[in-house]
C-alpha cells in the first residue's frame, strides 16, 4: 500500500464510560484478536508508515489483551512510534507496563480527576504523555484547572471543541487576555504564559492524513466514519 501515513488500530468499541462528547455510536464490541492483527499487518506493505495508534473504546478495560496487541505491533514495526489513547481509568500498573513499551500515551481528561492526574504523573517520566481535554463554554473552570495542571508539570495539552453545538470561543475570555493565538486550518496554537497548547476545531472528523484503520473484527478501512458508526464491531 502506498501513501499511507499511519496505522490506526481500533482494539475495541467497548468502553466503561459514557462521556457525552464521545463521537462513537456504539460502546459494545469484540476485542481485536492477536491473530487478526498479525494477519493484517503482515499481509500488507506497510513499511513506509510513520506511526501507529492503538485506541478504542477503552483499551485499559482489557490490559492483557492490549499488551499482547502492542507486542505484535512492536515485532512488526520495531522502529515506528506507537501511541495509545486511554481514558485513564485503568490500573496504574497497566500504564506503567505500557509506558515501557510505547512512545506516547494520550489521556482523555474532560474534567479534573486527581486519581487520573496522579497516574499521568506516575508514567510521565517513562514516556511522552499528552492530555486530551474538552473545551466547553459552560464549564470553563474545568478547562482552566486542566490547563494549570499541564502547564505546571510540562505535559502536552490538546483541547477539542463541542462539535454538536459548534460554540465559538473567545480565548481571551476563557484563558485571559495575555494569550497569543496562531491559527491553522484544523486547530489553533495558543501561547498562555509561555505554555503552548492546541485547540482542535475540526468538526467533521475528516482524516487529513491517510491512515489505514484496522477495526475490531479485523476488517480494514480508510474512512474514520466507519469507526464512528461502529462498523466491524463483531467478527
């Protein structure tokens, strides 16, 4: 396969939470089998991909299975950066083990949660950590708390906006008027007191990088809308 930037592995749609801003339409599915993943990544020419992302659903609900998938990926792509996305509700020992196997862990943190924040700090010395949060005009105090947490500890931060109501945010009113904003088509880079973070404002989930996506049943697609619709949930 040519001109593929990345590989997205959708391990499962199953999730232990029901966040109101989640884009997925189903929260139940099988978990991607090691055999299916092995077959998919070895039967295709993927040597030129730049990165791999493992996501759900929620992978920390299935710690042993998730580690098994990571091991298969590392054997096939020993030199490619691997990222994992999680809501942070898994056990600390899972994240510690994961931190020695992958390059990046992204924690979804829509509101302050001291237990999850402690886990983030617990692994931040082993692996690059990013916080993905939610910018909601009705709960600005949550956004500010997460901003201060990331700024204090030097953790990468990305906000997304509410794609259903498509609020237009005044960064000055939210974060203070001492903020510089550099605008790009899909996101803004904000500089708050020498701390830079992103606000992502793509509303249609269009994939701007060409990614091969492996669904939980082992099927493959290039359309992220298939993930939103929950396709390939069961073998």
